[in-house]
C-alpha cells in the first residue's frame, strides 16, 4: 500500500476562505500532520483559481454544496476527520444550522471518526436574552450542541474564533480621520476598556485545529477560545498609533451614531456585538482564563496584534 493510500482523509469545508484555508495550509506545512492526513477540500466551484491552486499541492478538490445531501455523501465517503465551517445566511434564519446538521448526520452515516467544528458562543444566552439579533452566533452554538449529542458515535472538538484582526482593515472598526484633519479614531458605542479577543484568522486558525488533529483524544469535547490575547479598545488604538506613526485614538459614540456609521444593514447586529462584549465578555465570565488556555495549547506561536499590523499596514489615506 502506498504512503498516500495509508493516510487518513481529512475533509475541509471552506478551504478557499480564511478559516478553512488556514487549516489546509497548516496541515500541508506541518511535517507530521502532512504525513498522517490526505486533504480533501469541498468547494462549490472546483474551477476557481484558489481551488486549482490546491490541486497543484496534491490536495483532492471535490465539488459539494451544503444544501445538497448527495454531494455531501460523496464528499465524506472514506473520510476519517471533518473540519466543518458554516457561513451565516442572513436571508434564511436557521439555514446555517440546517446545513451543518446535514454534514454531521452524513458524517455519522459514513462512519467518520471525528468532527472539528468552527463554533461561536450564543450571545442571546450570554446576555440572558438582552441581545437577540445575533442569530448566527446562536445557530453555531446550537449546532455545536447537536454535534456533541452524537457522541460517542462520533467524537468532536471545537474552535471558537474571536474578533478578527482584519476587521480593522475592511469592516466596521477601521480608523477614520478625525475632525481636526490630522488625527484618526476608531469608534464604538462602548468604553475604551472593553476587551476584544483578537485572532489573526488566516495565520492562526490552523494552529488550533492542528493541535486537535495531533492530539484528538486530549482535546475531545474541548472548545478553543481562539484568540492570541485580549486587547482593550484603548490598547488597540495605541498599537495602531505605534504601527503607523499617526495619532489614532478610541472614541466612544452613541448607539445611534454607531448604527448609522456601521457596515450597511448591520447596525443593530454590530451594536449588540459590542455592547455584549462590554457587559458579558466574548465567552462569558471566564473569558480571560479560556483565552489563556487556548493560547497555551495552540500548536505553534500565535500572531500578536502588533505583528499583524506590521505585516498588514492599515489603509490610512
């Protein structure tokens, strides 16, 4: 039997995106995991440039759609481990849960041994119902609970990504020029002491998934609070100032002003994300401890926010 044939098949969903792509690159570059696992990635478009690039790296690229059971059954045939990442469907509440449940059910049907799921904490539960607009957080936690219910038939572990550092470049906390025309500010409807658990999702997701792949029994049932560290918004602004040489400050604004300036159509959701962070922390009362544990158990050095800014300069124009 050839070495390749003896490898376990690791199926990765979302491999052409940030999280799944990080997992693929990590496994390909890890001397041990690359020998243990043969990568099979699932994509809706096998002809895309990113998909073709993976084929060139000896990755099996398979067409699949989370709404199509037949394609998922074909994709999971012979698989040992599945990395599952689902995307929110803003137009169809519970579609994300339904799609993920389909993958989990097919995984059981096909005899898959282990599922690693990219989850999130339920903000509705954390806030005791105070903040209810973040359905995609709730759906992911519900799907996590469903996957857990399949044990011991199928084992599982979870990676819960924190606040993406890329959000400061192209989402809702990008610095904007202040009224004086010289300085810059990041604005949110919370205090500057509010803590964000920052993760360089492209560089570091694979380091947590890699830890699970390397020691599946040790981390079975665990949730990695995936962040390098907690940074207050004031500390974020200070790091930006140091990286750019320009004065960047944090400015607390009203809920209504934030909703108007936020990503189009996302004002209420992003406001509730920030308010929940301030009042309840990202993963609840032991967020600091959970982040510390996850960082200590990552398989490789994590990227600090300062290192991220050095490698990815802020677009201040």
